[in-house]
C-alpha cells in the first residue's frame, strides 16, 4: 500500500504541475492563398510578406493568374527552363515567421511542377532559419504532372531555446523544370504534450481518463502498450484479457491476429481461448482445415477440425445421397457426386450395384451426346439436340470435344465423321470424337456430325446404331484466326499446339527513363505482357529540338532517348510505331502568340519573325524524322490531335483545286525520304463521342481530297469514366469508311475515385476500370477494321494517369492487369492437343500468332497469319512445309457506307499472296461489270452511281483457270438532302425566346440592342460560370437517326474580345453524367458577327434522354449575343455542300464561287463539261484543258497495230480496250507506261474482232 500511495502522490504532482502548461492545441501561423493577380514587376507591392531571391544569372518569371480555367495561383517559370545547371537553391521563396520552442510545426502546400516529359518527380527543400542557423530542415515532393497535389510535412525546431520573432521560413524552388505552381501555402503549429513513458498517451490523459500508470507503458502487462490499447485496439489498458476469452490482449493481437474485444473472433462457436489452448485450431478462421465445415460443428459432430480429409460422418457434402461415412466405406470421393465421371451419381451406382469408382462399369448409361469444354474440363451440353449453334466467342474460345454414351449396351466402338470425313474411331466407352486427350478446334461453318456405333455380332463388326447432329459454329473473332490442315502421315498422332505470341499488336507505350536506367522489373513486365510498342514523348519534336535556341538556330536534334528505347525493343523482337512527326493541336490554355500549339515554341516564334524560315524548319523536321527512322519505324502518327484545332492548318493557308496544300507538302517531304512510310492520323475523344468521331471523319475526308495519304487511323482511347459499348462500336463503324486499319494508340481506363490522390484505392472503382478495359478490348478485337491496341503505359509509377495502370508500384498486378491477361493470354490464346484422323490429317483453328507445333517429339516454330483459307502443313517427312492459297479482300467501298449522288466511289481489291497467280480482276455493281483491271493494285472508280442500295463485289481470275468472288459489300447512294427547313423554329429570336432556354441560372432575352438580321437577337446576361449561356429546346423529336446535320449561328460579345463555343449536350438513358461536345470555337468581338458552325450525327436517338445545342464558353460576366441559328440536314458529301457533283474547293478555285457551274455546264467553252473536267482532273488555271484522255493515232504496220500519241516526261499512261462501247466496261491491257517528251508508240496484236482503244493518263 505504501508503494501505491507514493505512486499516487507522483500522479497528483504531475497533474498539478503540467495540466495547466502542456495542454495540447493547434493554431494557424499563416495561410497564404494567392488570389490577387501579380507578376514579377508588382510582386513586392501585392505580396510584401514573401521575398523571392534568385542566384546570379538566374531569373524567374512570376505570375499569379488563372490556371486550367479553375483557380488563381502562383506560377514560377525559371529562366532558362529545363536547364539541369540550375541548382535547387538558385531560386528561394521566403517569409518571416515567429519561431517558438516546444511546438511541432506543420507545413502544407497545394500545387505541382511541370517538367520535360522524360523527367519524373522533383524534391523541394523547406528550411527554418533563426539567427543565421538552420533549426529545421525537411522537404516535399511534387509529381511531374498537370494535376495539382497536396503535400504536408511536419517538423520540430531543434536547438531553439527561446522565441524568435524574426525567423525565416525558406522554400527552395530552383531546378530543371518549366513551371512551378502553388495555390496556397500554410503553416500551423501544435504544442508538444508530455508523455513520460512514451506509450502514445500524454500523462494528463493517463491520470484523468484512462487511470493508467503514466510511468509504465504497459500498465496491465498484457504485451500491448497503453497507447496501442486505447488508440489502436480499443481494449482496456488495465485488464490483460479484455474479452475474457482466455487469451491476453497482446497474444490476440501479436500472435493470433484475433479480435481482443470479441471472445469468438471468427464466430465459429468456439472461444478464441478454447481454439488455441484446447483444440489447436485457428481462432481467426471459422473453418481451420478449409473443408467447408466450421470448427464448432466438427467438434460437435466428432470430426477433426484440423483435418481437411476428415468430414463430419453423418453429413452429405456432395449431396449425392451418400453420407460422408458411406462414401469412405465405398472408397468414393465425398466431394464429387459422380466420382468416376460416368454420368451416374455415386448413390445411383451403389444402389444399382455398379462400381462408383469405375466409369466403364455403369449398369446402363443413358444414351446421350455431350459437348465438352476441354479448356475448363466442363460439360457445355449434357445432351446435344439434333441441331445446335455453338458460339465460340460467347464460350470464351474453348477447345471442344464430343462424348457419346452409346445407344446400346453392346457397342464396342464409335466412328465420328464430320462432313463425311472420318476424324476418329474410338474403342473405349464413353466414346470421344478426338480421343481422351485431344481437342476439337473448329473453324466457323456448318458441320454434319455422324456418330456410327459398331459391335461384334457373330464374329463380325456391324453397325448397331447411328446418331446424326447438325452443328453450326459461329465466332465474332473468326477474322482473327486461321485453320491449319496438318498432315503427319499416320493416324492417332498427338499434335501439341503451343502459342508463343500474338501477331495482333497488343502493345504499350514505353517510357525512356526505365529503359535508360535499366529497370529490370519494368523491362521484364513489359516483355511478359506486350508484343508492340511506341515512344511516349521521346520522339516528339519538343523532345528532339526543345524550346530554346543556340546562336540563332535551333539546338541540334536530340534522339538518344528515342534511339535507346528502339534499340532495346528491337533487340527483344518488339516492333514499334512512331509518335509523332508533328503536334499542331491548339493548346487553348495558352494565350501567348508564340505558344499556341504543342510543337516547340520557337517554331511559332520563327513564323512570327520570318514565315519562310519557319517553313524551312518544318521541312527539316519532316525530312529528319522520315530519314532517321526509315526502315526502323515506318508507321507514324503524322500531325497529332489535329481534330482539336491545328496551328499548321490555321497558319499556312495556301490552297489549290482540292483545298489547302500545307499538309500534302509536309507528307510529300516525308515520303521523299521514306517511300515506305505509312501515315496515320491520331486523335483523342473519338471512342467517347460519336459526334466527334463523325467530325474527325469529315476532316480526314477533307485532307484525303487535298492529296494527303491516309494509311491508317489512330484513336487514342483515354477513358476517365466507364466506357459505353454502343458509342465505341459506332465510332469504329464511322471511321472504317476509309477502308484502312484503325488502331487504338493510347488506351487507358483511369476513373477518378474522388480522393485527393491519383492512385485508386477503391475496389469498386478498380473493378469498374477492369470492366471498362474488357469492354473496349472485346469490341476492338471483334471489329474487322481494328488492327492493334496499344496502352499509354502499364506501371503506376510511370503512368500519366496512375489509376489506370496494370501494375502497382510494387509490381503487384491490378484488377485491370488481371483482366487484360485473362483476355489476351487465356481466352484469346491457343494451347491445345489434337489427334490425327485415320488419313493422318488433323484440322485446327488457331489465333494468329507464333506457334511451336510438336509431333512425335519433333518441334517446329512457325508463324500463322489470320485468314479465311487454311494453311496446309506437312510434317510427314519430319520437317515442316507450309502452303497457302492467295486470298482476296474487297477493301473499298466498305459495307454500309453512304455516298452522295455523283460522288466518285472508289473500288479497291487487296490480294494477299502472289500477284503472279492472278490474271485479272473484274469489279461489279450488282450484275453489271464496271471495269476489268489486270495489274495490282486492282482498283476502279464509279462516277455515275445509282441512287439507292447497291451491291458491290469483285471477281478474281487466277492463271490456273479458277475464279473466286469476293464478299459483297452493300452501299447506299443518297439523293440531295441539304435544302431542307431550319429545324430551329426561332433561330433569329424574332419570336422572342420561344424554343430557347437558359443554360444555367442566368437571364436570357430577345433584344433590339443588336441584330444580324431581322429585328432581334438573343442575349445571355448574369453569367457566373463559363458554361452558362443560351440553349435550344430538346432536339430529339426534330431529328432523324443516323442523319448528318449542319448547325451554325452568329455570335457577338458585349465588349472586347472573348472565345465563345458552339456546343452539344447529350445524355444517354439511365446515365446521370451527360456527354459534352465542342462543335466549334472562335474569338468573337463586339463589332462584327462571328460564325460558329459544326455537324451533328446521332446514330440512335432513342438511346438519349436529352439532346440540345448551346452557346457558351466566354469568361464569367461576359454578355453573349446570338442570332441566325440554323440546324439543317447536311449534304451527304461534306466536300460538296451544294451537292452538284463538283467539289467545293474545285469550284471556288477555278470559278470563284459555288454558283457558276454544275456537272453539265461548260464554263471555259472547250466543249467538255465541267463535271468531266473535274472527274478527269483536267481544268487548267488559265481555263485551258490539260487532257487526260489522249487522242492517239492508229495505223497498221506489218499486220500489227501501231498506237502512237504525243508524250510528256514523267506522266504515266494506260491503255484500255473494249469490244462494246455500250457496256461501259473497259479492260486494262497491261501496266502503266512512263511517258517522255516525244512521240509515244506501242505495238498491239491485231485481232479479227471489233475493238475500241483509248489511252488515259494514269492517276
């Protein structure tokens, strides 16, 4: 008692001494929120409390203004930028504070840092200085990201003995970055409280609240400190066994991972103490042995709760009618209701007297034909009907088998025939079509299955029964596969088929730094998952020639990072695509005249100073990229994201008969350096928005008419919300009209989980991301036009949107990664065994890829491309030989395309294989032959199309006398539709604001203050947000499905100049988040009316709950005026707005307007219609015909025809013949002929038939 009294005295003394002095509280030292506009010139007067100090030779632009349109914040731009010679302490941001001892200080900053794309995060030191001595030093780290981040660090003031009102808080912000942003900076402090025993509880609380000993960290000696008990586990710090279960709190937490406040942590009916001390079971698992029975039940029923194989004797685990005890007596598996897999339950066999462990000893199996999934070792159908459709894609691309339980008890063998060919004779019941270890990998098609049962009767094998089935195989991925017809020369040979890699590009972008820094985890993970790649930023212009000059010229080209990545990947057999020649997309957040696009600022600066010089450097860029990467990377994105605004298109406005010439010139330069270049056009937002997909299609159609190659289309595929399947598929369908490959070039599904970090921690969000990945990959892989999918990163620590990564920083796989591997390396992967039939042949359908095929211990490696004709492989000699017939593909026109009447329609047939095997190709519209072509590329152009539905196909004649018809593509030729009524019933506001609504809580009115036509215009006032404006009525009832509409209006602002946008809002049924599209933006003023225009095409209006157009986008407070808003059906061909069959650019270039000519007119009076001149591309700038249909001379020389005409150097000519002018079917007589500046002469063999001959310039 004496000891206890002395202890109590000490507690009381402590209570008296410290409770008044060391109470804990937190207070703010300062909060600097940069809300007033400022720059380096007026900084000292706006923010006098903050000093900025720069080292000699270093300066920094300082600005407080709007950033990303959402907040006001401080911005540093060091000069020079991105210079590694700038030290961290070359720029210091400092402020006076009062420093007080015995306080813990907390520093917080909200902002970010922007560095070159190749660089990662950056550390910024923070110090406190008193009397010239550093009394605190810490730091914070900003990721290299446009996303702002909150960073918090705490520190104590070491060695400070008394308060210093003149201490300095210093932030060092020098370094090799472009911009440093800070929205706010704060400092708070909290008084340090006394904790004598260092148990995490202050002495005051131990004495007054918890009644524990403030000098003993573990008052109840249970192994847990008092602080842990109170703060972490909510246990009683004065009672060693808080839940009275027989285990101390410390043992529960530290040894057994049980709940110290719950006597039965796993809720199995046994206390934790009984489990540990008596039954030796796991107190944290209700079922310690994992046999599906909880421990208490097993103890009660008399089975061992620690033995998986000892089940409660009176229970029936597999529900087959036999208790677990009876199963043990009969030797059957208590967890399998049919131990021998013969289709009869164990109870049926025991009751019937057959052996439940022998599949060959049934009393009498019921007759049935089962469809087996060999991939999952499961039964798809227990009894196949006489007719059945097997959807391989719906079944996840399984390997199959068919199993027969015979009709008679005497059947000793079963022969399986497919389409009349015997594929197996099996002599063991139940009988299997490809044996017990084989697989059936069928191609799409119809199969007649005959199963013939035989038995020995009177010493002779006789047919005793036959079963017939009709099976149809369908597969949405048939175009990704190919059938191999393999011959070994012997029956019942087991053929092992092992896929090594895909031929379809499943790739990812690779960052340079992990490669150059030899990050083996990064490299190995990439190689384990991907077979194609692309540079991230290392090949962009701003990486190759950054934003600064040396001695008046751009820095030399820097390509070492890009070269290092390429060298590594090509050494591993990974092909790359290129990204990007140019990036002219308008960067709308930049207001500087020399910083409008993403390509280097100095290019724009040269354009402002000397346009010819800028054009020269653009040429050098095109030529350098093409030549440097020629033969290494031949597929390139050319002018990235030009659908969102193109500085080059806005800047270089020279035009020709087909439109602007700048982009054709840029691609021509590149093609001169590398004729094998494949030019892709790449943009974002396409898979998220069908309206933008359609706008992008029109842009591509425009540049194609300007002469720019379109070898492929890139769709980026960045998703920040769950993808929509219908939208994705519709966008692919819109862009496949060009008949060129489409690739997803930058996929990621990164859904924000709403917390402050960029990393996902919400399992539901991660599951949604995995679902999104699967949806996009399935739709893309099923679509015929898609030729590859590349991700924009895969590791969270090297990902621009970390929440979208496949792998976490510690290289654990994320749910997205697991789903990706399940698709690519399981469902879309072919590993199987097959068995040769009696003729020594086996057929199997596999995904395109590299394979190892093993027969009789001999393995061969071979590539299998996708195709519709089988590859014949012969293994009979021990070596491998492969042959495949040529295949044809009618690439243009694409099925379901729509064309305007009089719009030229291109036909193209691709031949996959040896062109020497082809004699000629005929093109047909329905039953009418349009043209015969005898040389590759096989092509035709249909000029006089027929309104309505047309069926296009081609017929190929092979030199061996055989023919093959292509698939038939259905297209539609439409009548003119552009002259309809305006669907906006009050587009001019003459009926005041009828049919208009306010977008946001603002005021709209019709006003006479300004008008473009009529008496009124619409006005929006009281706008407090950029999105506030005027909106139309809901348009769903006014528009038609899958119809293109032009929308336009004229806009002014009340004063000054501001950017205004024409926008579309659409909400899908069941969605709460609308989809917004910008149709057009322009800088508008207060004196003239600016036209905004765009196009809308909604595939299925019934899927929308709302649809309207609105005008907004100007800064808050700006008054917007709108007049003459129009919504009308657009022309089918966006290149021919007056729908007269002649391209607008041609009419404008040669005739000055769209009003002067049509197909039938003859503007230059040369006796050739203007339409024919357009089709033949023959109208000269001075109105002189430049003939492309030549008038040749023909004479007979020595029984041969001599054809001659005046030639021109560099021009290609082609000769066509026909025996019937009325048919319009002309046949090419051979390859093109290169002209010279002299009389051209060709000798032709004379025939006795009437024949017409013409010579054309070959376009």
